């Protein structure tokens, strides 16, 4: 399954598993998720919105939360590129993504997109 991160006329497509692992990595590098806002589409009656980032229900990420997500991903990129000492949690999160320079490039593209402001997840 793919996730589309959407802002105005801009779309960033990413595999659902890679997106979920990127979110875990961002948390390992200091991101504290604020929770997504209710989807733009009608939500099923009787269901409360849980603020998740991993479904593609057109939930929205705020500008500030997106910025903080980007900052954390840039920290991960820097850690990969400079081979600085990392915590066990950070190493584990990177290992799930497959540590390497191609991972750093991929994470940088995600960080570039999310750090430009809020977006929807569809």
C-alpha cells in the first residue's frame, strides 16, 4: 500500500511500511507527534478520531507538527552521514529502515517535503 502526502498541488508518494518506519525513526530522534487532525472527509458516525499518521484517511498534519517531524528526520540524516554515536533506540529505528547513504537520501526527501508545512495523508 502507498501513502500520498499532499499539500496544495504537491504530492509525495511513499510506501506505507517505509512511512511508518520513518515516523518511528523521527520519534527516536526527538519528534513528539502532536496527532493528526480529523480527516477532511466525513468520518463514520460513532467513531472517535485517534490522531494517527499511518492510515490514509486524509487526516491532516499541522504546519508546526510537520516542521518538527522534518527537524527530527534531518537529525537522523545527519547521524547517518556523519556516523555519530546513536542511542540504542535510534540504531534500532535506523536498522528497520536499512541503514545506509541511500536511506539518508530517501529520508532527506521526506524531510524536505514535510518541513515545508502541513499536509494531508491519503
